[in-house]
C-alpha cells in the first residue's frame, strides 16, 4: 500500500501564466514540503532569453523543479544544465501540453507519438545533470485509449533510467479541443494510471488530474506515490494546506495571519524591485474560498485603484474583511 514518496507526495502542477515565482512563494507558505514546478519554459527561451527573468526563484521555494518544453536532445541537455546551475532540484520534460502553439514547436503531448525521441532527450539531460530528470505525460493521444500505447511509452522512458512519471490521467486531444477543454472533456481514467503503477513498481508514479479535495488526495495516496494539483491549487489554494496537514501531520502550516505577514514582507521586497503589487497578490485571490468575507477579499486584492499605490498593507486590510475560524 503506497502512502506517497517523500519527494513527490504533494506537487503543484506547472501551469502557464500561473505558477510564476510569486505564486510558488505563496504556495510554499501553504505547503512547506510540497514540490513546486515552474511554468513550462522552452529550450529556445532559455537559450535566447533573459535568464534571470525566466529562472530566478526565492530560496524558500525548494524543492522546486524546472519544466522544459522541447524535443531536440542537445538543446534539452543545454537547458537542463543551465537549470541545474541555477539551483533547480529537478528537470521535468513536458509531454502533456496539447496546445496548438506547443504542437507547432513539435513538443508537448505530441511527443508521446515519438517515445524514442523522448528517450533520447531524457538520456541527454541525464548525462548533463545530476538532479532527477522526470516526465509529465498523458495517457494517450486523441481517442486512442489503448493501454499498450501508454505502457510502451513509459517503458521506453523507463529504460533510460528515468524513475519519476507524472501522469495526467486523461488523453490529450490534439485537434479540435482547446487546452481548457483538454483539462475537462477527455475522461479521467485513474484505473489506467493505477495499472501503470503496478506494471512499474519501482517507479515513482504521481497522479495528476481532477484532484481537488484533501480527502480525495489522501485516498489516492494509497495507490500512488504522489498527487499533483493544478487548477484546484489556483482556484482554492487553501486545499494545499489541507493536504499538507494530512501528508505531514508533524509539520505545522502557518496561520492565515502568519501567511499574510510573510506575503506582505515578500511583496515589499518585490515592489522595491519594480514588480507591481497586483502581480504578487494575484495567486492569493482564491485563498479565502468558503469563508465569510471571501468576496470582499477578492474584490480588494483585484481593485486597480487600491493596488495602484503598490502598498503591501492592502493585504492585511483585505484579511480584516474575512471571518477566519480560530486557529486558522
């Protein structure tokens, strides 16, 4: 009976335009041991972009993984090496994103049709770095629900020595569905991910897709080495604290007042560097979901007139509008 691998028990998914460094800092306060992932960053962006803007992170974010988008083994190796030098704890390859823009770059979910190429890229990255090289993938492409397809894909990667597989338990439909639709319309097939876990018993299999409550996550940890939350961590960040308490009962999670104080200090540092306050507080909007005053909290932290002053004290003012239960 699996109860989760300590390194990957709770993960927050890489989400484009969501899991930037400010979001990850906030999530770290909510879940002290969770593994955090960057947005997908392409190898081309790393080779040609402004590295501090792309790769900088706060030391508090550890353990933090860099997710790469790319398919060319040499470019992946160079980007992975830079990521390790920057201090990332893991390099993850995106084999799950179905967007047309990503497909045009010949990476993301479409790579599942080329397992040998993926294996070559994984091996090149393994040769370039000493940190774990991992894969995030879907169960299949379009409407092919053959188990053999995903088993053979995982098997090809497994033969490189890769031992961590983050399984988004849906197919990726490459034509006709938007990325949002691809997160909702293809059915979840946890039983297929369970079968993979059984067929590769010494691999770390992390389940992604449709996980939104702590009780659900706890039940899934009986079957998998870890759970990864995506949009649920954005819409209701407090669920990360709930799962953290379940997974690490001896590790205290900060009260909402303590988290607000930490975010105010962090925001002051970022504002001093020229970062708008609205960018820092954006990941916090859904945090009070379910509490009386949550709407006032969201309204204050998204009000352009209040945020224009770039005064982090607005976070404390917003908290004062919420009725927080004792002990939280």
